[in-house]
C-alpha cells in the first residue's frame, strides 16, 4: 500500500510524539509508593544529618521517603546496594564525594563503578571536617596537638568514619603534613560511633564531619574542635580556627552530599527528584538547618552540575591518595 505524503507525515509526527507521551506518563505516575533512601553509613554523622531532614522536606513533593542506613566499607556497601538496585526511582543513594572517591581511587577491585553505575541527581549539602580531641588531651590548638603527638610517639590514635572515607583520608593527610606518622588510625562504621567513643574517652582524637551535634558537643565541653577544614570561617561557629590559617593550606577539604540513582533510571524521574531537591534546598528553614550544622546549601544544583562537582572532587583527591600510597585492597 502506498501512503500519501500527508498520511506519512501524520503518522511520523504521531510516532515522534509517543516517547514524549511516555515520558510525561512516567513523570505523572511517579511516585506511587514510598521511596527508599540509602544512607551508606551508620546512624549519626553528616550524612544522617542531611538524609533525614531531606526526607522530611521532600515528603510534600514526592511522598514518603524511608531512610535506610547501610554502613560499612567506607560507604561502599550501601552505594553498591543502590548501584545494583532496579533503576525505577524507588531506590536512591545519599552519596557524593565519598562514594566516588572511595571506589575510583582506593579500590583495585571496586564493588561498583561510581561513574557508570550511578547517575547524579542533585546536591543537597556541602560539608567540612573537623579535627577534634577529648577534653583530657592536653592540647588547646592544632600546634599543641602536633607537639604532643611528637613528644609521645605511638601513643595517640584518631578515630574516623571508616577506612577509605574522606575523614580517613583527611586524617592521613594531616599526619603527613604535620609529620606525625605515629598517630594510629582507628576505623569505625560511621561517624556516629566514632564520636561516641571520642566523647567517652575511648579515643583521644577524631576526624569528624562538622555537624550540629559536633558543634554542640564542642560548646558544652564534651569534645574540643581544634580546627575545621572549611576555606572560610563557619557561619555557625566563627570562633573555630580553620586549618588554612594555622599553617596548613593543604588541609582545606570540602565534601559534597547529594542524591544519586542507579544508572538507567528514567531521566524524567531524575529531573523530578532534582527539581524537588532544589525546592527543598531553597527553603530558608533548610538553608538555616545547614548553616547551624556547619554546612552550606548548594543552590540550583542539577544532574550536570552535581556530576561536575563529583569529578572535581576525584581530581582533587587523586594526587593525595597517590602520594600517601593508600589502597583498601
């Protein structure tokens, strides 16, 4: 059968419209059930401090979000679980700098490929780290801690959120810059357990994500933050010295926290979550929550800008990991 030009053009136009209709249908029907947000660390710490408020803020926009903590492997176990999940928008990861640096730079046998297996959605927070000590440690500032460590070789240890985490890398970077290689690193399954042992005096030093909990513990004297890794003074705690002004410009360390989905998740769903996240992050109450927690809000983040941010983080840490000769396997 021979088709007229008008009939052909009509059918062609209809065929071209089908994917658009399908995409619109996806966006209109999603979500129809609760979304699972995997936090790849034990409860407590910077990731938990972001994941749960994000889930609350996002509820009017996307419905119920169930937060699930899957700690271990310096974020690898939780991130790998999401990378292997069905790409339908109902399992997403609260990842970022940590999930990309860990598998890209520190593993010879990675559990997943963060670039190929995870699709960036949007940033939710920018965080910084702190060097903290138990009040019993006779150091009121960073230089006194270094002097104490050198005077007592092998007697100091520091806790962190897990082998290969940004906290761990920052601790080893500090040891390298300070010339205190004898400080022993003690890994935990997340920042929360490390902070608990630091406050209890089980460990003398901790490299921790700066959160509202950490700032409050500092203010009431249950731990002492000697320095933070932010490029400028924290709005929430301007009295805290930054490592850069104490003679350690190489200790300016930031990290990104945001949402990622299994690769193959429909772009319409990714854009829907990204838009909802931008709306949540733009709320004054959310931004103030981040400020109070010693963090910053990444306004106007989208899949591409978040992708670029993560690539820049990997590029930043690559020479550090190489110089420290760190490998997890």
